[in-house]
């Protein structure tokens, strides 16, 4: 709860500062927004550590091989990264570039998940 409150206050303060700076210097406002997003993401990554530890522990107890869980984590990371990047591109007025980033994230997630798909197909083939 404390982290959420700090993050929310920080985000609102950064947004207000960005709006004020944008009138004078749009380029500086974009840099400020990028810095605020980077700092916010760093805080969130620290908050995710216990969740990742629990998920890895559950995967190990379930007997899930790390090679099969890795694509899921990569897709999650790429999804979050592309969502943030696309939002920043859209805020900068580059809507088409934002759509390309979103499309690229989806395609790359599919590429990363190919080993998982191959393992599922091998399992189905073994059952038949």
C-alpha cells in the first residue's frame, strides 16, 4: 500500500510538472516523462521480486522445467515494456510508431513462446 501511494503521488507530481514544462519546452517535457517512467518502472521491479520468487518456487514444486517457464516471464516483460514504450510514443504524438511497437511486442512474444508451443505439441503427440 505504501509503495502504491508513493508511486501514485510521484506520477501525479511528474505529470503536473510535465504539463507545466510542456508549454515552454516540449522536448524537455518528453525527457522528464521518460525519466519519470524509468524511475517508476524501477520501483515496480523492486516490488515484483517477492512475486517472482513465489512464482519460481511454485513452478519448481509443480515440476515445471525452467525452459518452459522462461518464455512466460519473457512475454510478460516484453508485454509490459512494449505497453510503456507505446504509451510514451503516443504521448510524443507518434501514434503510428506506438502501434508498430505494440504489434512488434505481440509478434516477439509469439516468437519467444515457440519452445513452449513445441513442448505442448510434443506432449499431445506423445498422448496420441
